[in-house]
C-alpha cells in the first residue's frame, strides 16, 4: 500500500504522527469505451467552450455558478483556506459505539504510526479499548473538511470518514403513514422465516457473480481470437493544449501501409503474431471489397472474402475487354481466396 496523506492525531496534549492509507479498493474490471463500428477508443477531452482548445490540467481552475454569474477560484485561493492546510486529525469527543449510525460511514483509512516510537499510537489504541468508545475527529483531506470516527480493527487504528448531518436525507413516504393491520399469525410466520435463515455473517462466503461472469466472457473471447490490436485500434492520445484531434482512421491506414511497404512483409513481433490469425481475413476482404471488418468477426470475414473473390472472377469473365485476360486471372483470384481462408 502507498500512503495517501501524512498528519498527526491531536489527542489532548498527546501528538500521534500517522500515515494514512486507503483501507478499501474496487475490484471491478476496468472497461473502456470504443466505437462499435471499428473498435476505436473513445477519449474525453478537456475542451474550452470559448477558444475550442484542449486545455492542460494545470491550466484549469474551479468555479461556482450562481444565478447566471460565475465566480472563478484559483488553486492558490483554495489553498489559502486555513482548513485546507491543516494536517491534524483533531479528537473532539469520545462516544459509545452504538450511537454511530452506519448510514453515516463514507470511506475507511488505515493509520500507521509515523514515528520512531509508536508508544503514543499504542496509548491511544489502548484508551479506546479500555473505554469501549469511538473517537470523533475532524480533519481535512483532498480539498474537503471532514468528520470522522476513529476506532480499532485488528489492533490497527481505523479512521472512517463520516457524512455531515445535512448530507443524510430524511425518508418521508406517504404510503407508510397509513394505518396497516398485521395479524399475530403473520408476525409469527415472518419470525419463523427469519429464524430458518439465521446465521453468522461471513463476508468470504459471498462473491461478486457479475464480475466473475464478466471475466469469463472476456477470457472466452480472447481464446477465440476475438480481440483487436490495442496499439493500432486505440491510437495515440491527443496531446493536450495543441487543439488537434487525432484522426483514428488515418492512424490505422498509416499502420497498415507501414506493414505492407518495402515490397514485402516485415518480421512479425510476438504481439503481432498472436493477432495475425484474426487479421488475415479482414486484410483479404479489404483487397476485394470496400466493406470494413473487425477481428471479432473473423469467421464472417472469411466467408465474405471467398464469395467476393468468386463474384469478381465471374464479373471479369463477362466483360468484353477482359475476355482474353480472364483465364490467367482466375488462378490468381483462387489463390487470393485460399490466402484469405
């Protein structure tokens, strides 16, 4: 793990230097957005609506809009706010554990002692253990002043950021305000159902089925060769600040011409060799027809290439000007069809 922040817990007159680490992480598979016609990567750009230029991140400020007026806040102005510069986790009170509503919990962070002697760290941990209480703290992290709860997990201090009171919505549903009669028998049956399903909660027993099935789908498509060359299809990210947008089709054409140039095929790299089977059919189809094909439709591309080659041969035999050349062209067309297959 990598520390995201350094500070100190202010526990009365005791100062406890700590490093802050994210205690949780997202296990979801990261997916990109692509154009369904050619598989090209879709990228979002920070484009100014006034000058139409792509803006570098360091040239972007924040702003607040109010009734048709916009107030621009520079980074220096935001950093000048006193709470932003504070690296102190201030303990303001100790409360019973059962007084914290789980709905208020936001994100969890592990705290590691950041001093040669962890005595102050252990002292605070022991104080929380002996009193069976949670420390309510205030701190600033990532441009935001936060409320937090400091408790113990596996003998490590755990800081959990809390929502402010006005960030929790009130639930008001008129349907629940009506009088509803529930019989004693219905309550007994529902209680019996609960008892039949009662158990101790063990998080390891549960898995994210969607993510597992998504991984299986991706691996199955890779095994079938239904993949694209990332370097060619995704292109190169546009450089911020130059106002130019890369033409993906032009980049693809240049890549293809580069591989075909020099009167012969260049030696394939391991990455190219792994995708050569998927690329063979689209290249053969491109020589005989104007239709576009992707590597994920290799089987359909082979059929198209074969049919197109036969059609082209038949058309050439019917043309008066090409009658004399029809015989020598037929073997070439068959050879091209065999290469495509």
